[in-house]
C-alpha cells in the first residue's frame, strides 16, 4: 500500500477545519425562534419549526465533522493517521482523499 503524504493530508484537514468553523459560526436564518404570537397560520408555523429543526440538525452535523477533523489532525501528530481505529489496518489513501477525517477502513465502516 502506498505511503500517505502526511503534509498533504494535514493541509487538506486544516483547510477543511477552517471551512467548517466558518460554516458553524455563520448565522442561520432558521436559528431565530418561532414565536407563537406571530400571526401566521398553523401550517406555516409548522413549516417554520421544521425548517428550524433541519437547520439545527445541519449545525450538529457540521460540529460533529469539525470534531472528527480535529481528531484526525491530532492523529497526524500522534503518528496514527491512516490506521483504522477498529482493526488496525491501513485506511486506503483513496478513502482519505475523499474523507480525510476517516478513522475506519472500508470494511469496518459498514460495521456497527
């Protein structure tokens, strides 16, 4: 298996971290609370609440990915980047190109 270019992946992860931080800090129109006093119809209010929940779920996903990116950067420093945390085998370089924060190999990614 080819060696992983740690400098390349460190750059990828650092750029991804900056982009995710920007997105997490970006104000979202769905973050404003939906007041029951607003004179909007029941369906419109339900749609606004649903949009708010979708926005919150999106922020949670971004924060989770940011956490994983930071863990991957720590694993580069620790010398464990590119090793599956479940089985210990190498994570294929192609997988790391697509998902640089990947912590598991393809075989283990399907297991729960």
